[in-house]
C-alpha cells in the first residue's frame, strides 16, 4: 500500500520549537531513542540534501516505510523542503514507478537497502558519534528562531493538528499507529510532533495479533491509531484492566465499528475514549469524527457507531475540496435524506444521512442491498456467549451461488455450531444466517491491519445431502416433505424443489406447516428457504414473534435440549 501524502507544515515547524528542550523524546524506533533536537537537525540535513539534489527538478520522492527515527526525520525533512512524497511499503503490491515516483529514499535496516533507492544515512553523517551528537544539539538550539516561547508551552504549530486541538494530546503522550493505513501513519506523526509527544514507530508485526496488547502495556502507550480488526485483536487478547495508560483509541470507521467494540475496549481500559475516524485525507485529517460520549452504554447504542457526531462538520479537506452528502448528480441531501459522501469531485461510494442533531449515520455502500448487510450477522455472533470476535464473508457454493460463511473466536474449536446457528435464525432473516459457521483459534490479520481470511484453510461448502433431522421440528418437517414428495430420501439440506416439488405442492406445504406449527408461511418463504433446515429457522422466527418475551428463554432451552449432535 502506498499513497501520496503531505505532513502538515505545522509539524515541521513544531520540531524546531520542541528542539529547545533537551530532555524531550521525539521518536522511539528500531534505531534507538531520539530527542527533538536530533530530529530537528536530522530533518534539516535531509531538507538541505533533497533540495540540492532534486529541488530544481521538482521530483516526486518515495520514502520507504521503516520502523526508525531516521524514517520520521526523512519524512519531515522532505516536506520541510517542500517536496511531494509518497510512503512506499517494503513489500507493497504497487511498484513505485506506477505512483509517479522518480526517486526512492530509504534508511536501510537489517534487511538492506531497497533496490535502486538512495541511502538517506548519507545525509545524516555523524549521527552515531557522541561528540557530534553534542554539536547537533547545540546547533539545533542556536538554529531555533527567537520568540519560540517559554519551556512548557505548546508550539503554535500545534493548532494545525486536529487531534491535538480537539482532544488535548500533549507532551506526556506516547503515540503509536497500529495500522497500515497511510492516513493513520501521517496523523500519528503529525499529532505526536505537534503535541511535543513521543512517537513509537517500532511497533509489533500486525500479523501476530496476540502480541499487540502486551506491547501496548509494556510501552505505556497512551494514544493508538488502529483499524477495527486490530482493535478487536487487542481486546481479544488483553485481560480486563490491562491497559490503564491508554487514553485514546482512534479507530478507523467506515461503517464497521460496532457498539461491541467500544464495550470490549472499556473492559480492558476503562478510562480510554474510543474515537471513530472516517476516511483520512492526504494530510491525515478525517472527514468526520465520532468521539464516544461520556456515559455511553452499549445497550442503548445503535448497532454501528456513527461516522460523525453532532460537533463534527463535513469540512473542507487539505486541498480545499468541500465534503458533502449528495443525492443523484449534484443535489445536496436534506436532513434525514440518504446521500453519497463526496469529497470535491470524488465520490466515496459510501451512503450516509445526517440527522437534525448533526449525527452522521452510515447507511451502506452505493449499489449494495441494505437487507443483505452482514454487519447484522457479525453483531449477532458477537452477542453469543463466549464469542470474542467474528467475521462473515461471502463465498461461492458448489453451484456458483453466493454463500455466507462465518468465523468466530472464543469458544472451543471443537464446539458444535448447530445451536449457534439456530440462535442466529431466531434473530436474523434466513439470508443473513451463514450456511457454514466455523470456530477458529484466531482471525488472522494482514500487514495493513485488515482481516486476512484467505489464509484460513479451504472450506468444503458442498452440502451434505445425507444429514438426518436433528430436532423434533426437523423430523416433523422431514415427514411432511416425504409425504408430499412421496420419497423416503429427504435430508435437512435437500431443496424441496430439487426433490421434485413445484408451486402447487409448495402451497400444500405451507398449509401443512400452518396446521402443524401454527404459523403462516407464504409461497415466497418456501421458495427462499426450500430446505428442512431453512423452513425450521423460519418457523422458529415466526413462533418467536407470536410468543411473549417471557417465553423466549423457554423456547431457546427447548431448542438446545433437542439438539442431538454436530453437523459441521
């Protein structure tokens, strides 16, 4: 993943401001701990070098992302020189040439220099010599313009950073980006420098999710930028109250951040405030922000966290483009109307509505069926006892049909999932109940912080047509189908129509169901759920609708007692 970005000019100026304080740590990386004096000097060295070498040619520079202070200095120095730059991932899928990058800068680590890149350490001569280090610190202070303020004050440039101003980030914060999203990296760099805080760049590998919570604890991180899957990995493997130092979790939210995630965060860090951030621009500013309010309770919260709160305005981006909700080609959406979130001439593909109190609510994706949104399935799975995390993906069945497959962590992997699926069938439409549900040890993460479900073993989605009835209801339904179809071979996953059923028989089936179970199913219901299993799920749902709330627990208990064994 690579992107063109700008470090806000305020961050470059703030480095010089905080260079006045010899004890203030700027960056902790794989190359050690470095203060603001060193960072200011190093950034100036890079700025002078790139200006001399590339300034006249107005080049587009690529900077290889490394977990080092020298990488941060290269970013700040390049932007201080007024150059356009892109972050280049070491193993990124896009060749730098296709990004318009003419020259790549790299600070080599143990893995060596990226092929064809310029070694930035050539610009930072003397950085390892203690005597030279003393001269560096002296020069940094002398180079600082007069009138920069008294010790303890925040740099004027801090007012350029959205997180510092709105959430009061300061010099005692320790900030990390546990995300491969470029906007998160830029925002973490800008916020840390503008606040005079410490930036931690030697973060653990995101593909090892079990290490994340312990790393946050051991490094006393107070502010973290993370993707939603990373947040879930942290809360899955952290003990209650394990992260007392954590003050803010800025979490990517494009409609996938759930109330469950906030509740889990509060369990491991009761005083931490979760802030949803929606789509970062090129200088690391979100288009919308939703700080979870004080006194928030999961039971009273909507399924998804909003994209933006009442105090969030859809503002102009760094390029001056205005962000707004549009209906159709160019008509602004009124309050309560659904519109596409647009940034200037760019359409995000996200549908949202703004309510009278200013809350910006995610609705769905352009062109997607809102009734087929698997986020409801994920939330229902997270509600099940013992489930820590869940993911739902669409696969293709043996006939090429779309099939929902669910994965959960938390319960014993040997656990039968039949009862879990039945619980879902009571809450969800048949179309949102996964055909297959698997308990796994963990949901793997990719290096960018997304789920990497393709690394899970291939799953056999071929229906087992010999599955026998497992409950009294399924046995009764199987008997009805055997009588109507005049066949003994009816499994719970067999399609009524593939076994010879047709519209007239489907009408008779609906009648027999009304007589036997006391619920009404339409002909359309039979067509949409033509198996014994699907019909049983529909019947249970209708019975729940007819039952009072007091009967729910008894109904679920009856279902559990009637479950004879596994099917998956």
